[in-house]
C-alpha cells in the first residue's frame, strides 16, 4: 500500500502525517461536514416535497418522508470508492458520509413535523417511532464525529462516523424489523409508553456514552 499516495495533500491510506493533526485542517473538515449535511438535508427535503405526478408510479405508495431514504443506497459504493482512492481522512469521504446523515435527518424531521404531536396519541398508520429512531441515529453519528474532532483530532477519519459495514448491516436489519412489525403487528409500533421508554433509553445511552 505504499503506492497508494495522493497528490491532493492527504496522507496515504494507512499513514498519519503532521498535516492530519493540524487544528486548521480539522476545522475545515468540520465545516465541510456541516455543509455536506446541509446539502443532504436539502436534497432530501426536495425529494420529499415532490408531488405525486412528479414521482415515478412505483414510488407513489411509499410514504413521502420515507422516499428520500432511497437516496442512501447509492452512497455506499461512492463511499467505498472514495475510501479506497483518497483514504479514510479524505474530505470527500467525510462529505459523502455527512450527506447521507443529512438525508436521513431531513426524513426524520419531516416525520416529526407531521406527527410530532402524537407522542400521546400515535396514528396507527404513522411512522413517529421510526422518525424518532432516525433522528437519534443522526445525532449519534454526528456527535461521535464532532467529539473525536474535538478531543482526538489526530484520530479523526471516516471511521469516526461509525458507519462501518457491520454497523450499517445492523441498522438495515433493525429497519427491516420495524417495517415487518409495522405491516403485520401495527399496534406494537403505536403504543406511546413503549416509545417514551425507548426514547428515554436512547437519551440515557447518548449521555452515558
């Protein structure tokens, strides 16, 4: 891997350099992440706001806030390409991961805005628990990246987002479980006390971590 050297000023894939530890660079990385997150949220919001005539017929049965999540799968091969080509400290890879988080955050916000008053009386056909789940995930991943940037900038990389393939696989399984349960046992996802308890557990876990 000594041949994997980039001309853009980044270190090789497996090496740390002095440049990677400079506070100015870390600040620019954080700014890039913030901008990419905003771009992802904007793209997601645009996708959600499309009226049915502008949406392909096979996507129309999907709830509008959930349609934007279809923007996520194409980001994974892009991420792998950027990781291999430019390395895990590449600003391109940071931006790609942050863009995906922005997409999910906007989807979560759309659900919460539509159903946020339903924590005490949830709609049987709503997705408020899933919106809360996605929102907490976005906070978790961004917070993890920012904490590493602040306390351990020399360790900052795309790994700091904690979006490795194993974790993404686990999240995919949890999403599958949600939609299967929502389809066949909708009452299990519409009970407010369970949602409050789960939300409290998430909050405790975030603070404890």
